[in-house]
């Protein structure tokens, strides 16, 4: 039987390229991979709500399920938001109940935002206290510019502080604007309540502090906490093989 397909959903501002260093390790272990390019990225004006991002995740997951494939979704940071919204009826259990094969067998959230049904994503977790949060402000709009598009401040410090400097500079050059609208959309579904879910904690994350990660996982009812990895916000760059090992562990149901 083929191994599950790993579907990556990137965080805000990021293209799927952020996952590239992990892919060789997964491919060597026999796992097919693909990724979702979120429509909220790099557009002006920004998209008005979450629907396009959620649809993008759903199209990829449902397409694989219709082929009879088992799917593991790995969602990072903001990627947890459209993943939370997108997967109603796509779990393997739900599809089997309807006589279909394939479906999503597991979710792995990595320092991810997990808003509840009825919330808007900006309410998904309280801000870190000054004692918890080592990072300066991450997002902003450009004065006099498009108020619907956010830009990242201090990406090296916030996202890549523990990454090789040249590599961090390269990935910072790939960042794009992020639409504001999805963060202000009321959630209608909680995928993590219907699909086996794990949460990988990042000890030194300066974008989403550890206390907030734990709080969001707890609020989502996710009991399986992995790590914490001794990394910042981008372990795919600083410790790609270790990230691959965690993904494989989730995919194998260990």
C-alpha cells in the first residue's frame, strides 16, 4: 500500500518553498509530497476573507482523497487557519462511512493558529506577555498603502533567527504580502475535532511564543504534543531531518 501523501500548508507571508529542505528526507523514506499555495499571498488588494485559502486546501486534500490516497496535512503557523476550516467530510473515517476510499488520516500543526468555530483567527489565542515574547512586532501595513495587505517586519529576527544567515536572507527574500481579510473571518468548522491531530511545539519561536502554542493546542483539545524542538519559527530550515522524523511518526500513527 502506498504511503500517505504529505500535504504542506505554509504560514503567512510564506510560499511553499519554506518546506523544501524537508522534502528530500520524506522522499527518501517513500512519502509523496505536495503543498498548497495560498491565494491570500502576494495580492493587492488583499482577498476579503478566508474562503479562497480554505478552498485551496480543500481542493488539494479532496483531489488526493478521490484518488484513494491517504493524506497527512502539515500546517505551519497561519496555515492552521485554512486547514481548520477546510476539511469537513474529508477525514478517512467520514469517507469510509460513505463507502469511499482515501481521505485525511492525520493533521500535524506546527506552531499553528487554531481558531475555534465562531471565532475570528485574531482571537485564537491571547497575545504573549512581554516575559513570554522575545520578538518585536511582526506585521504591519504600509502607511498610505493598501490597508488590506500586511507586510512582515524583522523577518530574520522573527522567523529565521536560528537559521544560517545566508539561508535566512534567501528565504526572507521570498516573503510576500499577506492578506488581512482571512484573519477577520468567522470560523465555521474545526477540523482538529474530527481528524487525529498532533501539535509540534517550538521552544524558541519568536513569532508564536511557546506559551501561546500550548494554549492554542489546549483550547483545540489536542492532547498529543510533540517536542518541543529547540528551534525558532522555521524548523524546516534549521532542523529539516528532525521535522521529517516527526512527520513520519504522525503519518505512521506512532
